[in-house]
C-alpha cells in the first residue's frame, strides 16, 4: 500500500523560516525548532487544552490572538511570539492567576519548584496590580500520601487530564463554574475516601504548583518528577498500533 | 463480554421509573448524562449524592464528571429547595439598581442569603445571571412570577404573602 505523502507546510515563526507537517500545532513546530513559547497548562503527553492562554500568539494579517498549543499550522503562516501586546497580555494573565487564589510564594511548599512562579519571573512580573481575592479554601489532607490545597491551584486541568487520559481512573474533575470552579475528587468527597483513586501519584507530579503535593517533603525537595509522561504516551500509542 | 446488569435505583420510589424511562430512551448512553440529570432533578427537586452515584453507575460515567456537570449548570441543585422559590437576578442592571439592598432585606427578615433555604423549608433564594428583563431592574422571580422595580419593602411583603399563605 502506498503511504500517504505527508504534506509539508512552510511558515515563519518569530522571523525564522521553518518546515512543518500539516496537522502540527504552532507549539509543536516551535518546540521542534527550539523556539520557546511560554506555556502553563500544556504538558507534553497530555491533550492540549488551550485554557491558560499564556501561549497566545499573533498571526500576521489577523487581529485575533491564537493559542499556539491548539492552532494548526498552514502554508505561509507568519507567527509572532513576542510583541508588546502579547507580553502585556501574558503578564496580565499571570497576575490574574496569582490574585485569584492566595498565591504567596514565600510560604508555599513549592517555592522554587513552581511553574507559575517561574513563568512570572520569565515574563518579568514584578508586582500584581490586582487585589488578591483571598477566598478561603479548605486543605484536603485526608489522603495518607498526598495533600490537595485549593489555595495553590490555578485550574490548569493537568491533574484532570492525566487522571482520565493516562491513568484512566477519572478521579479528578472540575466542579462549579467561573470563580467558584474547583477541582474535586469523585463527588467532592475527601481524597482519602475516593473510591476511584488508585493512588498512582501522576496528578501530583504533573501539578505545576503546590496544589497537589506529596506529604512529608520539605520545600527544597518538592520537585515534581514527570519524566514518566512522554514514555507512557509513546508506549501506549505503540501498543495500540 | 461481561454480563452487564443495570444497577437498581437507590430506593423503591415510583419516581425512579421516570428516570429509568429517560435512561432507556437514550440507550443508557453516557452522552445522555445531562438529560438524565434533568429527569432526576424534575422528579425529585434536587440531586443528592445517592442519585448522582446511581446515575453515574447506570450510564457508566465517572463520578467526578457527574458531579462536575451537576455543579456547573445552574438548573441543578444538590440540596432540596424550599416550598417557594425566589430567584434574584444578579445581572449588571439589577445589581446597580439595588439587588444588594434586596438581599440585605431578605437576610434581615428571613435570615437567608443567596443559595440558601429557611430552616422551615418554606423559602429558598437562588440567583440568576440575568432574567432578560433589565428594563424592570431590579427583578426578582417569585414562584415563576416576575416582579420588577422592587424596593426591599415590596419584596419582603411579597415574600411574606407567599410563604404565609
């Protein structure tokens, strides 16, 4: 059987001419060519979700902004990653994420290992222009190995995706809407009483902040280990084929 | 293939028959989640954990997703509502025209705020984003009857009339 020829598209990302397979997203192509696009909710191995809006890029000839992680490439596309408008929006997004929950790095167990903190530093966020909402969220320490702290959650949905897509347990889901949104286990019951949780710890290791952490680890040790994810995804795909 | 038996409803209650009929109509498909939750909500007036669990099992949908859907949509309530329902519009127009004062008046008179029910189960207060009658702001819908241009006193007397009937 003849193999379908892969259509190659050429486009410009950040002034650099690159080639890409059709069906690739802007982010995939950029990463293959070593071009950095800031991301927060995206994680290699999970479905792109487009929720954090940090990876928004400009396309020449179009006034709208497009999320790089879910926008497919086309021939002759001109992608702009850095512009004053984009930098401004990205900073505003990070500031809003910081002010939505009581994110205070100095008292956070993930201080130094937090992707939100890193992103804020990379984008040059020196202060938050909005007042912190300071809503009170309970901490769920019912699981004997892990801890769930809504106060550090940025609702990126990585735990929800890894639990349903990779582990297949679907313990996590979003509840509520808007500012009331939270991640919950099963019927919003304590994590330790969840019937579907297998205790695999994948959600803990994909969490970008200190919202899901391992108990008994100090601030210096709270690095997340997520090397497993690309392997699992690749192996599963090979198994399926 | 494993033999799959549909789970039995949590209680011997005739209302579950309506729910089961709805499930059958959709072939127990996971996609029918919202319709089935609608059926439970209209049959029982609210969704408790037991019914959520039953729906999840019968449609083979993860518990967390059932809970997520039930809390996402305004139509579903997880707590039983009171005999009478007072829906306060919290849209921008109504908010500016004095919804906070209406809520304070209700709190003072009945001791309940938004999304709460009085201890005697007579009255529930819920909110709506916008009821689409901004010209009548502030609008409150009491037992499916809209009241516009309300002052706190009007509202309290109207609610007293309804609950004391």
